[in-house]
């Protein structure tokens, strides 16, 4: 006998809402299953991509349910079960029923060149159509566990900002099982990232993120105001790094992005992940080779300092209506190419950053980090001295 708390609709409902996306990307929508109320009065949508997550989705939903109970917000949960070969869908339905969650479980089959970016995008599109009163969207991952205050904390931040990127920390009991050999490279990466962020805050302060802030963008812990998300174009249909791309795009568009230390999610330390070059791949590479490439946020110190200083100069010159040609020599771009780009800083800087040979991204290895740390630490000390001198000058 069918459970009265669970409703199911076949392909039609999903196709009507996400039709252009499905047809253009060859997505097969198998079914949508509802748990609890389908009320369209929810003010918040939480989207969770899930691929073969039968073993972990229960703990994810348990933690989310605890956060919903602690909050005063009406929440609708969207689980996008894409390309699953296990019992993710039925487990999700059972757990949503058990925790009395209002939810929709979308079962879809994505083409091989698509993954979590499209899954997040589809889930949000479906949720926003289903809940027209929703003013915000949060995303996490099915192998993650949110904190009890996650929803309330995110909503407080989104009262002031267009997007929030929270911290992601490993589950303590799983991190304890990882080889000790990976800890030293991890400490080096963290130290260097803090130097990168601190020097950036000294050279080009971000009023949305006074130092210190974590500076990472993970889809396991992100949130958006509805209007800002829709106006931005939403998540790109990328196989990986969709979370970093949308955060960078928001900032390029002049939207307010908050990197919130207080918004926390705990993630698994599994070594077989779902997204290429994700956390699981990084852990597996590091265990196999402690000198495997470092985090993509880390670049040579000289390139980092040039990038930030050029961004500052570009902004100043565009605002003042001046030519960008004087920046060409440092960037490896012709004056004509620079002046051919028109528009506001938000349009011109992304083009410049993408095309400038001097700003081409280069991945580092942990063995290279001590030298980079020493160089950037010295640069930071000079910047701090300059700042103190400026403050003491009447």
C-alpha cells in the first residue's frame, strides 16, 4: 500500500519546470517523490546533490533536521539523486519521512560530462518554482553534517549579504584515521593561504570580509539570496569547481559575498569522491604522494601580489575614466587590447585577469611552499609597517 505521506510524480513535473535545461543537456528525469507538505509558503530551500549516497545521506538528513527544528524558518528540502546505482532515493525518502521533512527527491540521469554543478542548478530551479515565497537558498552535500545553528546563522548573514560561503571542516572521527604524513603539507597550505588572504586584505580591503576570514568557497556550505542567485545566472553546469566559479562571479558582478567563519559544516574524509578534483580526490592524491599539487587557491607569491595590485589599479583607473594601457607591460597585454575593452570595472577586470599572461594560474606543490611563505611573509610585514606609518601620520 502506498504511504499517504509520500507522493510521486513521473517525468512530466520535473520536465515542465527545468525543461530547457533537461532537453539541451540530454538529462533524463526519472521521477520526483514528495515527502510531507508540498506547501509553497516555505521561505527557505535547502538543496542537496546526492550520488550513490545510501550510506551517508541518513546522517546528513539527521543533522539538517536538527538545524530545522532549532530554527524558526519554514524549510523545503530538495535532494537531487543523480546517476545513482544504489538505494539513495529510497533511503532519502525514508529518512525525510522519519524526520518529518517537507522534501522533494529528484531522481535524474545526467550525461557523463555533467555532474554536481548541474545537479545543484536543477535542484535550485525546481525548488524556487515549487516555493515562490522562498527568499533564500542554502546548499550542502550528502556526505556532510550541518551544525544545529546552521540555518539560523546562514539566514542572519543573508539578511546583509547576497551570498555566504561557510567553513567546511573534516569529521573529527574520520580525520583521526588519516595518515599522519598528510598533516605537515596541510599545515603548510593553511599557513600560505592565510598569508595570501591577509596580504590581499591589506592591499585591497573587502568591506564584506574584514580580516581574518577563511576565503574558501565550497558548495557543501553556501547560501544565496533568491534574487541575487537568479540575477547572477546561478550555478554553472560544471563537472567540478562550480562552487568557486559562482563565488568569483558574484564578486566580479559587485555582489556582496561573506566568507563566514561562524557558519560550519563537517564533511566526510572519504577517499572515493563524486566530483573530480574535489576533497576526496585531494585527500587520495596527498596520501599517495605527499608532494601532490596543492590547493588551487595557492599561486606563487609574486603572481598573487601582482594580481591584487593590478586589480586595485584597474579599478582606480576605470573609475577615474583613465586608459588601462599603462598596465599592459606588467600584464603582458598590448595597450590596444586593454583599451579595446569597455564597460565598468566588473566587466573589464574578469577579461583582463583571464587573458593576461602574467596572471596565468600556476599550481604549487607543498615542497615549494616554504620559499613562498617566506617571501609573502616578508611582503606582509612591509605592508603592515606601511599601514602603521600611514595611521600614525597626522
